[in-house]
């Protein structure tokens, strides 16, 4: 389920069965042209990952809107903000909260985060429709799916 009206209405009726939240973490850049290109590509890539994951585990996970932050933000401030979001999400109640990111900053601080951080090595650029890129995405989606399913047992 996604954060859209139709899915929210369904979620409200079926909340007892949907116990896992997915929150994508995506930076954006404003002042550096190369960083803007890189972070915009990461946004597109994260959309692919998160939507495919939501489709594969539909009915058991809830895909929240992307959590965005400035690339040059202080990570400690972002950890405080995301932990507040996670606390609110767990009140719904979601037993598991997974955060998806390509950003190494989060990985270095994962012990301070109240959710399960899933760091993915990022594809820097390329054609998202190419067979090679699609195969990398498919392989990583399977790995993430297994990780989430393990948390259910």
C-alpha cells in the first residue's frame, strides 16, 4: 500500500495485517550542479526500488512518502527528525520500520536510528530501462524482500 487516498482507506480497514512500514530516504542538492544530477537520479532509482518492493509485498507493507533532506544537512539533525517520524509511524502501529537509502551518511549512524536501515550501493547514473540496470535492481529487490520477510518470523 502507498500513501494515496485509495490505499489509505483500505489500510484503515486492514491495519491489523499491515505491520511493516517502508520509508525511502533521499537527499537533494541545490547549489552543486553535479550533486543535483546525482541526487535526482537517486530519486528516480529509489522510486523504482520502493514501488517494486511495495508491489511484491502488497498487503503486508505500507510505503510512506519519500523522506527528503538537503544533501549537505547535518546528519545528526536528520537522525533526530527521522527518529521522530519513526516514533509517530510506530503509533499506527507498525511493528517494523525499514528505511531505504543510497546515502552512506546514514549507514555510518545506523545505531542511532530507531528503524532498520537498509543501505543500498547506488548506481551512479545510467539508463534505468537498460537490461543491466534492471537486473541489478531486481537482484537487490529480492535481497531486501528476504530481509523484510526474515523480520516477520
